[in-house]
């Protein structure tokens, strides 16, 4: 033990040991008296042995060779006979022999000890590695079985013993070793390194790697339980079969595309039926479907595809030309698939053949256009017929001398003309279901001013109307109401050429429309009650308001003062006394929310 410690210490010191020995040798040489300088031969053994101990045999012999001239130089300095003379003496020969022998012995001993240390170290490392390797099978969570070449079990790791407690006794009869004899012959005769197979044991499935260990003449079997893996694979296969069974029988094109390189990952057989392209063609040229798009739609589709590369979404209708030159309409939609980081890595799309729907839509549109033309023609003819009736009434009134009778005929003409004007506006309108009522009011009042010979310089007309569009069933009653109230104002509100103003206002709210017709003329008599008024015009207005399911309120009285007369269903509000002129406020809900502010 002390020797090993000493050697290890000198090895760690390295070149310091020989240098220290040399220093000791020189110091002793200098201290020795002249007559004792011949002892230098013996003293030089010290550095030689130190070098040999530290660096081995070769270094020791090299040091002997170098020591001879060193000693010669030292002897010359000391005035003693040279080293060559000393060598010729009996003491010199013995000293030289002792020098060489000491250096060689110590150097050889150092070499032997070094080899011995290396062998001991290597052996320890090998033993440690063997211990580590031997512990692997014991700790392996998978079964490990070893047999000799005859199939006799020679080793089972702990897992094997737990899972297959009968294996050692059953030997080759155990399911885990079935067919092992033939596999062993294959490994020995065919030079195969290993064989991999699957073994079913109850509900479990094992993958076995069987290999021969030539140096030990044994068979080693690694077994891995792949039951869950196989079940997962089976579930995936069933899911894939179900997916294919569904997707491949859908008549729409289903496709999956890599979002990064636009590679087609999957497309169902419907591509051949709709596009006339084979799946192989689309896999080889992913953009070949674009070539079939008609030129007038291609730029729009390409622009949407550029947006799709950013958003992963696509939704377009376009036409394609199949190889047989038939044309089809396609509705193509694409949706993004994102990874865990929220990045789009695939897109899934469905392309539907909507040719029949588009044809049906075009036929419906054509039919609607035909009906629109027909309705316009009907409106035009109704307008013409009403104008004919109005003309007949005018001709008939020309033969009547009674002023009152003439007035009745003229009022009837105005009423008929107001309805005819509705049909004229319908004929001119783009939407046969709605009438621009603001425009209609202006046309109607212009006609009434002309009919009664009223001057716009004497009686001013002010129309405040939003862009209100009414259905025909609502527009006709409103038109007749305005006709009656404006006609009444023109006849009675401004006697003796009195100047004044007639105001018409209509506005639409969320669920109702308000129509107001007013003037600043002489006003109605104070005692007038709309509920009992027997004049044809007011009776007609009441009837039309009821038809609209609305309410009417009369405000105003004579110029000398008067109180407004509330109409049943409108509340108790009335205009204050002294209000000049007359104001009719009519509120109604347009049928089926037909009021539309545009």
C-alpha cells in the first residue's frame, strides 16, 4: 500500500523528481572533498534511478549515456582524473556497471509496475461494465428469454418470470417459444442475424426479435407487448375505412391539401365525375383543376386563392369546361386546419356541382322577368283603362250644366286619376312590389293643382317626404286619402284668391308610418265631428283609414278660433284654440312591414 502511494505521488510529481535528484547529486558533489570526488560515479546513480522510476527503462538508459559526459566535466572542474581514466580503474568499471544496472533495474521495474497497473485498471473497468450490462436484462420492463440451441430455457429476466410463470417448465411447448426450433435452424444455416415475428398470447400480442449469440451458443429472445399499438392501428384502419367508405361515395369532391406547398394529400373519386380529371393527374399537377375554369372566372378565382394562402378560407362559385366540352357550375369551399400553435398546416375542401341549381335559378329568374314584364303590361293597361274612364267622365261632365254635378264628376275624375297614377308608377318602377311614394306624392299634387287651376304662386305646396316605399295595397288607400284632403284644401281652404300653403309630410318609423296633410287656410267649422261628417270626401277618408287599420286626428278650426276634434282611438289630444288652418294626422302600420327606408 505504501509503495503504491509512493509511486502515485512520484508519478504525479513528474519531471520534478529527476530534477530534484540531479540537484541533490550536484550539491553532494560540490560538498565532497577533492579526494572523494571519485564517488561521483556512485552518486550519479541517484538521478539515473529517479529518471528510471519516473519515466521507465528507456529514459533510464538515456540518462546513463548523458551522465558520463556530465561526470567527466565535473571531474575536470574538480582537477581530478578524467572520467575515461576513472573508467579504466577497477573502481570505475564497477561503478559504471553499477550505474547501468541500477538505471536498468529501476526503469524495468517501473515499466512492469506500469503494465501491471494498466491491466488491473482495465480489468476493473471491464468488470464494472460487465456488472452494468448484466443488470440491463434484470431491469428491462420487457420480457427477455434465453435458450440453448436445443430450445432449453437457460435464462428468464424478472418480467418474464412474472408474465410467463410456466415458460421454464413448458419449454418449446409454451406459446412464446412455438416454432423456435425451426427459427434456430434458419439462424444457424442461413446466416441470418435475427428474425422478427408476432406472437398472440391470450388477449395480448407480442413482437419478438429472435437472435443468435454465436460466442455463447444461445438464442436470445426480446419480446415487446404491442397489444395497445395493434389496437390503435386497428382503430385507425377502421376509422380510415369508415372515412373512405363515406367520402368515396359522396358525389361532391372532397380534398385535403398541404397549406405550405399546395400538395394534394387526398382527393376522392368524385373529381373524375365532376371535373373529368383523374385523381392521378391531380396528384401529379395540383393546379390542373384551375386550368378547367372558364377564362371569365379564372382571375376572380386566382385572387381568392391568394387570399386563401393567408386565411385558409375559400368560397367561390365558378364554371368549368370538362374535357368533353360540357360546362358545369361549381361551388367550392375550403376550411383551414390548425396545429397546436394555431398555425394553418392543411386545408380541407368540398367542391359541389351546382349546375342544376344554377339552371333552375336561371329559369326562375327568367320566369320572374317574364312575370315582371307581364305585371308591368297589366299595370300599363289598367292605367290606360282608368285614364279612359277619366276621359269619359270629363266628356260627360262637359254636357252637364249644373255646377254641383260638374264638381262631382271632377272629383271622380281626380280619384280615378290618382289610382291610374299608382299603376303608372308601378309600370315605371324596377320593383313591382313597392312604390316610391315620395315621388308619387309630387306627381299627384301637380296633377291636382292643374285640375283645379290652382297657381303655385298663390298657394304654395311643400312636400316633406323621406324615401318611403309602400306596397301597392297600402299605396292606393294613401293615394286616395291625399287626393281627398288636398282637393278639399284647394276647393275650400283659400276662398277669394287667398294666399296660403299646403303641406304634406310622410315619414316611416320602425313599425309605423305617419302621414300628415295640413293647410293654413280658413279651417273646418268648429262643431265638425269626423265621426258624424256626412260629406263624401270625409266618409271616404274614414273608410280608407279603417282599411289601413290606422287612426286619424283632425286638428284646427276656423280662423276665428276653434278646438281640434279628436277621432276615436287617437286619444284626447287636440290643437289649442285659435289655431289657424287644418291638419290631418294619419298613423298606420304598413302591411307585413312593407315600409322601407332606403
